[in-house]
C-alpha cells in the first residue's frame, strides 16, 4: 500500500510553524536545481505564467522528489480549474481575487471532496496506489485565497469565517492597484493596509500569508505571518547587479 504524500507546509502551519515557499521557478529543472536548499514549497504560476494543465504533473513531481509542497496559483475561481489542477498533482491551490465569503466558499466546494465540498471524484496523481484516497485527500490538500482587492479587505471579517481555507494571503501589487496606486505597492497607505489586514487575519486565529523581501520579512514575521513567499528573481537581479558593479568599477 502506498501512503498519501504529506503536505509539508499545511502540517507546519497547523503546528503554528513558519514556512517559506519560492516563487519564480519556471520548470522542473529549476526546481531540481534549488531542491536541496532549505525551504518548504514551490509556487507554480498558472495565472500570470506559461504553466498549463499539461505542465503541472512534471512540475509537481519535481516538488515531490525534493519533499517540497507544490502550490499552484490558478487563473480563476472556477470549480473545474481548481479540481483539475489538484487532479494533475498539485498539493495546494491558490485562488486569485477572492473578495467575498461566497467566493471563498466556492474554493472550498471545488477543492474538497464530500462531505466538506463537491470536488469531482477522480483520483489525483498524488493518489495513485493510495488506499482510501478519497477519505484521506482532504487532509493533505491546502487551499489558499488571495486577499488582493480593497473589496476583499472590506469584506475580510466575513471571508475569515469560511471554514476549509488554510491560508488568507495578502497580495501587495493588485491590492495597491485597487487602492489607486498602480505599480506603487510601496506607498505608505498601501503598506499600512497590508499590515493591518495581516494583523486582522492573525488576530482572528487564521493563518496569514504574503509576499516578502529581505527588507520587510522581519516586519511580517513579527506580525505573525507564517506563510511567507519570496521571489527568486529579486535575488538573481540583486546578485547580478552587485557583481556587475564590481566588474564595471
């Protein structure tokens, strides 16, 4: 009998541990390259990136190889998109622009098998050879909703009441745009809104997540954010620029 693979980030978050997932990895070879490093999960970009359903199996298989949780951001809050992504092997789903409690409930309904939700009854790649997969899958699938519109911030208390959501993730760039600060997520009003929203999530007893960078990660950790993402591209750019400056004199 095959055991269902554990969702590392989900279990760490349930134990109130801090977790790190990496954005900006475009293919399985890149996941393999950084696989030996000390992080917990890989953010697979299927909303803004070129990832299609046919790519998900190999990307998530690379995550499985290194014991990293696979998190796929889908492009819309639609049932077929959500459960098909899970069927292809992603351990976790991240859904954009969840602005109401009803929209959050839709994520749970699509992402969980009965009796919690209404996910289509098909065996995921994660379930091959697993006895009683349909009775175990809900324990290992992780559902993340993006709080990335000012409307979601206004409706946050109601959204936080929805059971079955594992992480409420505040996304800075889209939130800034809906506040009238397009391309200016560093504005004080935006930063204050991000911080206050994260504090509300943590204060409610739910799990908060956000995108961080070296210059602000301590602030978010102090707030109590346990699901942290970093984009590997920022380290690549800063590293290249630093070396280039030395070479150019």
